């Protein structure tokens, strides 16, 4: 599968330089970030060879299906209670006041001692608690009976009910709207034989109505919670855009927590910002590395006012895992060592699987053959993403069915990723973001598909990762791997980062008042 991500970025640059897309607005909802997300989705679908008629037919539901979906949206609170019936003590039915509000994506999780722990939000929440400050945690998506380690408010009720309200809102006369160059933009895409699904005025009005309705509901939530800072994961998905807008309306500092690579990712690359920025983008981007901060600064520092800015916060989860004396770290160190043999020269290979069924069975089958003939001192840790459905790795069925003493499957999927990274010698994946996290531990990664060059150019250029897409070369490369001491990247103290954010929140509230 050819991702060709650089071609998409070139397309975006050409559009922003040619058309006045930054001026598309419906009220205080800027439309270009929403349109760009739709354009990205269309571009990806075309690159993997899906036919437009098949794609559109899968999106156009018949009336009975739409009615059933509306009914399921209306009953979301009841579904949440039923899904959480075994753990009602951790279900927050009604929000409460808190110093900080958190929105997780419901995916970036670890299962620890039978409960789900938010990898990014929970370390910050625990730091706040140690200083006497409170937090309210929300999660996107369906709860699906998960047991949470912290009380959690399901954001899917806000999402679904707002979508129902948006249908009525879209039928009414909306606020003032502007669409300069829109027809020329559509012609430009048609001339390049690119899909325009989700990009017509009608569809953009529908998207804006959803953001407006959701932002209104989230404003009511902010009035109840009264936070000074709001943290979110994956602002460009779910209710993230609407939450950023609600925060801006209320003068609350919104902070996007980095969850994966940002190198070239379109959601973190806005070189053609309007003077007041985009109201549906977060005010602050919390970054894992100084290099990511520099990339964000390259476009935020062109603004007259700091509507968007970067922050070097480090990976919130990793501070404890870099501490050899931390109780949780020592506990998992012991569990991992129990699965290691006493063979001299043993190397540990982590294979990070992804939910990408339908495209990579040849690669996984070839890797399975390599695993089956590998030396006994090559210890393979085959790790499914902990939040992925089990059928999402059907391409790797042969690989996951291998039963050898040096192949570990179940435990590798149940341990937190950093618990494994502390002990690995190399990481393999198609193009998983685990490679970026591995680099923070001083680990090198190998990508098994050429498409990774498009997604991780900086990581590969720095020598922290490489692409090897044939098994003979991979086998030769793994034979050269030696167990060594890893040097993790030093991380900022979360408490010090929160002190910076507190000052930023004061400055941002004043900026919103003056606007």
C-alpha cells in the first residue's frame, strides 16, 4: 500500500497558496480544518484503491438505518449505564466542578491490574492531585464494559446528542457564512480527479452545525466544571474541535497532548494561519520532544497574538518508567524478567502490531517464517495494541499462532508498552507510532514497509529508525543486534510543566477577554 503522505502535504500547500480557504467561516466556526480532514480521508481512500462508488454507498445509509442510529444516539446514557453495570462506581453520571478537565480518546490506554489506565491523562491527573488540585476525566467512544482505574465521565452522550441537535440546527437559518474561491477549489480537485466527498457547501454546513451544537453543549459543561485548563488527546477527532471552540469562547486554555508522531502530520502543520488562528484548534500543543516544539513554533510564531503555541512537556507517562526505583516499574520489571530465559546473548525483539487488516498479510506471513526459523536466543514479543479488537490482526494470524518457547504473545499484549520498551533491544512494525516512543527510550526501530518513510522522515533521518522491507535483509540486520544499555531521553517534571501552563492560562484568558 502506497501512502504517499508527502504528496498529500504538497497538495495542501498548493491549495492554501492558491485559494482563500482560511477565510471559510460559518459564524465563529472556521471550515478549512474540517475540510482538510475530509480531504485527507478521501486522499487515503483513493491511495489504497477503494472505488468512490463503493465508498459513497457505504456512507449513504437508508432511512431505516438512519432512524436506528438516531435511536441509538438518543439512548446513549442508558447504554453507558448498562455497559458499566459491573463498575458503576467509576461511572460519572453528572459532571462536577474541577480545576482541570481531561478528554481522552478512549484508545491510548493501558490495562494494568485489570483496569484501563489513560496513558497520557492519568499521570497529569495524579500530579495535580498531589498538589491538592482536582480533575474531571472524560473519555470518547463507547465504554464497552471497560473497567476504569479512575472515575470517568462518558463524552459520547455529548457527542451523540449534539449530533441529533445538529440535524435540526442545520435546517434553520445559520449565522453569516463566507466561502471565497469554493467553486474554484472544487474544480481544482475535479481536474486532479480527487474526490470531493464532504467538501461541498452543503456538507461543510452540516459539519459546522455539528461543531456548533457540540460546542454549545460543551460550554454548558464548562460552566459546571469551571476549569482553568482543558486537556485533550487527538483534538482532530471526535468532539475535539468543538471542545477547543467552547474553551476559546469561555477563555479556558485548551491543551492538546501529543499522542504519536507529529512529524509531517497535517493536524500539526498549519503554515497559512489567519491572524486570529483557527478557533477550533487547541491553544497549546504539549510536545514530547524539543524537535516537535520547533516544528510547531515554525508556524505559531508567525502570529501577532499567541492564539496557538507550543510547550515542551515530555511524555507524561514516561517519567515513572525512567525511574528504576518506582514501585510500578519494579513490579513490571520482575514480570518481564520471569518471561526471559537465562541464555547468553539473548536479544529481545518487540513486534508492534497495528489494526490494519486487509493489506499486509504477505509481510506478516514472511515474518512468521523468519520467526519459525530464528535462533532460540532471539526472543520475540508479539504485541497487539491493547485497545484494538482481536479481529483487527487477522492478517497476522499465522504469526500470532506460533507456539515456541522464544515467542511471547499474550503477556506482550497485556503489559504497558513502556514496561516492555525498558527491556527490548529492537522494535519492528509496519509504521507504528511505537517507534517514536521507543526512540525516547534510546531504542532503534525497523519499519517493514516503505510507506514509513513518508510518515517518519525525521526519525529515519536521525538514525533512530530504518526501513527494511525484505526478510533476507531483516534477518541479516537482526543477527547484528546486541543487548545493550539504553539511554532514555530526559523528561521534564510534570509539576514544572503544569506551573508553566498555569501562567499560560492566565495570559490566554486575558487574550480572549481583549479579543
